[in-house]
C-alpha cells in the first residue's frame, strides 16, 4: 500500500470507528429523561442506551452477507451513517418514550450495517505489524468519539432532555470523510458460494460468547452511573457526562497501549484488561463522592480500551479472507446481544438476590472480571503473534 493511500485508510477507518459508540450521547441524560417520563419503566429507560444493540443484529447479518460482494464497502458505510444520523436525530422530536425508542431502533440498524466493516477493512487493507497498530488506533478513535458524544449529551441536557439528540449532527463530517477517503479493498477470490453459516465456526462462537459476557458486565457503567450520581446527590447529568467521558477518555490510552502491551503479554493482555476493569468496579463500590467515581472511571476505562482491540485481534487474525466480513458480522451479533441483554440479565439477578443496593451490578461485574483475569492468566499461552 502506498503511503498516501495508507494515510487515507487510517483516517477513514478511524472516522468510522469514531461513531461506534454514538449511542452513548444519551447515557448522561437517562435519569433526566426518566424524570420527564415518570410512567416509563426502569427497563424502558435503560433500553434507550441498549435497544440499538438489539436492532443492530439483523443488519449486522445483512452487512456480513453483502459488504464487499454485492455492495461496495464505502457505499454500505455511507448508507449506514445516513441511517445513524436519521435515527439519532429523531428522538429530538419525540413526544413519548415509544417514539424515543423507535429512533434508537433505527440508529441500531445503521450501526449494525457499519459495525463489522471497520475491522474487516483493517484485516483486508493492512498486513503484519500494521494490523495490531491499526486496531489500537480504532480503539482510540472509538473512545474519543464516545467522549465527545457523552460530553455533548451531558452539556446539552442542561437545556432540556431533547437537546442531547442534536449531538448526532457530528455524523455529517464523518460521512464526508468516508465519501472522500475510504479505499475499497480487492474482492477475495471465491472458489464457491459462501453461506453465512459457514462463518459461524467454533472459533467465532466462543470468542463471541466471551465478548458478550464482557458486554453484560460493562453496560452498568453506561446505564446505571447517572442513577448513582443523582440518587446520592453527587450532581446532575453534566457530572455523569464527565465521569463517563473520563472512562472513555482513558479508553483512548488503553487503545494506545494495546500494541505495546500485546508485544509482551500476548494473550495475557486479556488478564491486564480484565484486571483493570475489576479494579475500576471495586473503586465504584467504595466511592462516596465524585472524585472516587472519577478515579474508578479512569481505571475501568483503560481496561475497557485495552480489551476492545485484543478481542478483535484474536478473533480476526486467523480468519480466512473470504469469510472475514461474514465472521465479524456473526461476532458482532454476540456483542450486540450481550449489550442489549445486560439490563435484563442484571435486573433478573437483582430480583433473585432481593437486592436494592444501587451498586449491585458493579459487584457482579467485579466477580466476573476477577474470574476472567485469573482464568486467562492461568490458561492463556504466551504465544507469538504468528501462532495467535
């Protein structure tokens, strides 16, 4: 790849990664929206943050089937961005919780089309050492985008609950960057017709289930932090936005550190990431002021930012070129189901435990991350990158 072409690829793929967590714009405003719609259940309010992960599923499947085969990657990405924009803005005009959720469902359709494409392009356009480097850049861009969307959402919420949805105007420059800079990789040579089920190997399923479990215990930080801040008198939606932005901001550092840590730890990079997530949740449990929550967000964010490219690397590198788009689509389905199912899994666990503790979900997450870190530390082989 020529240097100029490589730079264009880096910029365009990072721009795509920038909007992966665009749904986070509403996270700081969940408690405020809840107060404006007192008839809405806690699950319905949490679904404002998570519904897009469910509606992304069929469109992720569709993306895996058509991306690079029936529709060019760039064309499909622009269609997805347009849908994200429409779904993101729609709730600004809503008069009921149902209309808000309809907009979030449409937003999920757009992110579903886009989600497997960025990773597929990295594996198709880059080789060797450039692959983990670009995956690290993707992680950094994703977290930078989340920071900006969360800060915008929290700040705009000061005016009224509708304003955070105007943050999706930021999709417009991303659309232009993709239109002007995104290259199209060569089509892989297909010896026979590829079925979508061919992409659902044990390799993909196991990594998908592992990441889905991670998503279940990640989402309390997104969906429950505003409640902790407001109910404990720590501040308003702006304070929540700052806490979430610190988390995603340090996630940029996690993405930056991925290549450097992975060179030394290989698969045990997971243990480092899970260990940091566990430490972050432990700090949340004992935090009794905003400073404590900010420190916990910083620690947790580094762990989360480190885990995202680690999952993608160990899933994606062994995949056959002709199956990459479809396999990454199947993987993202697991991710979406874990994200969407988080509120239901944790509310069921809370009911079974008869707990009213506002940090119950974080205690469960602490247990999961500790166990995951220990298991990978014990069983993760210190493989070379070529063996990975």
